């Protein structure tokens, strides 16, 4: 994010998107060249056509629980995130030059805490750790969306905690989602899940965009209500997480 803001400042708002596209091409070629195929567990299903593979994914109730969970999680985060920079400048009083500092601090903190959260999820269970992190994230969500005018020094600790906890939810959440599908359909399931996840993020941004306005002074209105909405969907996501059945080698054949 800081690099994207820096590129936008040097050129235009389109430049970061072009940079991401260029990086995606490089990563795609490198992955195709360097990563060996891992498909022996689905060799028997290669004869299926696309429609049959889709049917094998959407006919499992446990998958729908995972889809509902990921949509709730998108609504619990991507209602707040798109307007964070604008609110920080218009309402909190940060300058645009200070935004890269805010995102850099949050990103560096997340590099460390994501490893810790991942370790805890492996040790204590994905559902339990997700629930704890999600509940803890409610405080910075409401704090960030109701923050008064302040300096970067005052706002930075809150924004860092927000990024750490809101981002931290995704580690155990995605492990939980990927574990909800049997290995033989996991690739198809995760592809469909990615599409649903992006759709959920789009719906979240649309909903928050319809709630947020701007007054003559340039300040945003309605962002506090967005925080309460994100809080509500955080609680929904926690409830849905405990309804997902995680498949492993011992119960892969258990019907969902």
C-alpha cells in the first residue's frame, strides 16, 4: 500500500494498478515454470467437465456454510477498509503525505503478527483463534470509524491495531475455509470461493459507499454507522465459523 501511494503520487492513480498487473504476470510465469504439478489426488476426476466439477462443489451444504462465512467476513472488513484513507485525511486530519507512514507501520506490524496468529491457529485450533481475534477486532473497528481529529502520533497506534487484528482474522479464516472441502474438489472449491470472496468485497464496498456521505467542509459522514455494520457482520462470521465442518484425512468421507 505505501508503494502504491508513492507510485500514484509520482505518476497517476492508474500506475499502481499497472504495476500490480505487471507483477502478476511475472509471478504467474515463475509459478508455471518453478512449481511442480500437484494433482495426483484428483487424477481420477480429470474426465469430469466443468459443469460436473461445479456441481460437485455446490451440492455440499458444508461448502455453502463456508461461502456464507467468507461473505460475512468481507462485509465485516471491506465495508470499513475502502474509506479508511479518506476518513483519515478528511476527518482525523492526517495529510496525504502521512498516509504511507500509516500503512507502512501497519504492514510491518502485520508481517510479524500474522506469523504469530498462524502459529496459534495451528496449535489451538482455527475456529477458536479466529473467534478470539475477531472479537478483539471489534474494538479497533469502532475506534477507527469514530476517531476524532488528531495527529498522526495519536492515530497511528489505533490504525496499526486495526490492521493487525482485521488482517489477522483472514489467516485462520482462510485455513478454515480451505479445510471445509475434500482434497478431490478443493481446487474447484477454492476457485469458486475466490470469486465469491471478490463479489463479497464488492458488495461490502457498495454498501458502505451508500452509507458514507460528505459535507461541505469535506468531512465524511456515516462512517461510524459503517463501523457498527462491520461489527454486526463480525459477530455473524464468528457464529458461522463454528458451523463449518473441517475435513481431514480421517473424516474426508463423512457426508456433509
